[in-house]
C-alpha cells in the first residue's frame, strides 16, 4: 500500500519538476542563448585584448586569478545544494534575482568554450 503512495508522489514530483523546467526554458531561453554567445565572443577575443589587460595589471597571474575566481563563485552558487550552503553566499539564492546566477553560468560556459576554440586556433 505504501509503495503505491510513494510511487504516486514520485510521479507527481517528476511532472512538477518537468513543468517547472519547461516554463523556465520557455521564459528564459533567448536570454540564456544570448549570454552563452556573448561569453563565447568574449572568450574568442580575450587573446586579442590580453595586451590591453597587461598594461593595467602588474602581473599576468592576476588576470588568471580573476578568471578562476569568477568561475568558482559562479560554480559555487549554481552547483551547491541549498542545505549545505555557508552563510557567505546564502543571500544569493533567496532574493528574486537568483536567475542572474544562471545567466552568469551560461556566460561562464560560453567564455570557457571560447577559450577552448581559441586554443585550437592557436595550436594549428
């Protein structure tokens, strides 16, 4: 008897999550693609503007530090379970602008993909 109830809860939760993902896709797909392509563009032209960054920063390690720091902050906010969050970044998932983290994640994926493609251009 409890198996049927548990299965019904599973089916209900599955359809609820599927509906939420579909509504998110329907509402924010165009913005997500925009941030993905913007990140890809900036990842591709990063090597072109690297000399400009070197004029303002003393050490090239700072450029790499900022890139890694940005990626890690976005990864922490996107991929950490809500139960295990420390008190530092819990505010980011509570306010209505939490969709910003998803767009920053799309941007980050685009930048990293742009670096990957640019590495092929440099290597050939």
